[in-house]
C-alpha cells in the first residue's frame, strides 16, 4: 500500500556544480537548505540581509547590492535600547549604531561582489504579506518587536511581485550574464497571518513564480513547498510549533535537492564529504586507542586526496578536526 503521494521532479537542465557560486535569499527555509550546502562545502552566501519573508523585501535587498548602497545612521532607528534597520533582520541589531552599520555594510559589500560573480541566485519566498510603516509607508522587512500599531499589513498581488522581480532580474542579467535563478516557496506555515490567509499568500507566490519561470529560460522552480505539503503531508514532519518543518522533513527535501539539482559528478563529491562530516562528528569513548588513531589517519588521507583532486574545495576546517585529535 502507498501511504503518501509522491510525484516526479523535473531535474535542472543545468545542474549545480561545486565550481558554482550560490547566493541564497529569503525565508528561514532558505537558511536550512543553505546550511546543508554550506556543510557540504559549496561556495555559498546565505541571506546577507538576514531572513527576509516577502518578495518586495528580497528585491529591495537585491537592488541595494546592485546599487552599491552604503547604509548610514539615518537608515537606523532606536527601539528598546537597540539600533535596528527596517531593511534587515534583528541579527544585525546592537546597542552601538556603529557596530550595526559595520555589520550591515560589510555584508552589503560582500553581497554586491558575490552577486556579480554568482552562478545561481536561489530565492525562497515565504509570504506574500508585507508590512509597512503607517507614518511614511516604508516597507518593513522585520518589525524588531515594535508594537503592531505602527504598521499596516498588505497582501501583495501577483502582479506586484512579478513586476518587482522582473525589474531586478533584468538589472541582474545585464550585470551578470551567467546568473541563473532557482525559486522555491517555503513550506513554513505562517499561521500568525491566519490559516486561510496563509494559504492565499502561498497561492499568490506560486502564481507569481510560475509566471516568471514560464517567461524566462534562466529561471527554474524547485517544489520544496509541494514536497512537504503534498508529499510528506503529515504534522509529524513539523516541529512542535506545527509551523516549521522538522529535521526529517528538511533531510527529505535536501535529498530531493541533491537528486534533482546537483550534477552527478558533484553528487559523488557531496556523498564523500557527507561521509567525512559524519566521521568528524564522531566522539570516541577512548580517543587514545590505536584503533581511533588509525581512524583519524584514514580520514586525513581521504580529505587530502579529495583536496588534491578538487583544490577549490574549502576542506581545511574539516582536516583540522581530525588533525587536532592525533596524538
């Protein structure tokens, strides 16, 4: 008997390789997949603005990289003894505005350079709901726990999303001739907006993304949303909050990413690195035994062999894990 609905996924025409540079932007699910890519030693830059949920904030961030924007104290505001940016996640916030600006502008500069060189821009859209300041209609990427009365919420239309993404893509393609875009819609359920409202939001995002993917040759869609909502389709694949996919669900989606988005030759490297990662996480009861010391030497040799064949891989941190345990 079959207890879940599986469906075929169209593999990417141009699969991701280890030589590629990937910029990932969007919701917290983008960070989950980005962390998997990072742990398997892909060259990635993850959310330079921090987590962004709505398409307008994502396109605003991309525009700031293309414009080479430098943030100043005029872009910050003080709330609860901390300085914040309406454009950024609270991970940038600090009691010292100079610290905030240093963090923001360092990420701005790095993202601007990375975007010019990126082979892939991976955008994970979380919600079509966006928040704006009542006083001046400014788009808000994060409310930083400012009271809700300061904002109004709007469901962005598919047309607005298409226009915003279309504009930034034309600018990106003019600057970066090789860039390709991979869209996903986050399976995180934003029930604070309401269950009906969340479903409407996801429908708007899906409509906008598929319109764009059907319009451009360099745009692709990966069904992360459908894998969790329609394939797994069970609350046991969510965390206790019943909102965020749990580790099993993320591992399942990652497995499909590897199978359908990663080049076969790079899949071989990925599986080798996955084995090395598991070995690096091993904690022996008796590290001084000859058996464990031989285990370390075996994996040191494996890393060096892999590094020799693929010198661009950043394997030094993994190598250090094993070398530090040698007696």
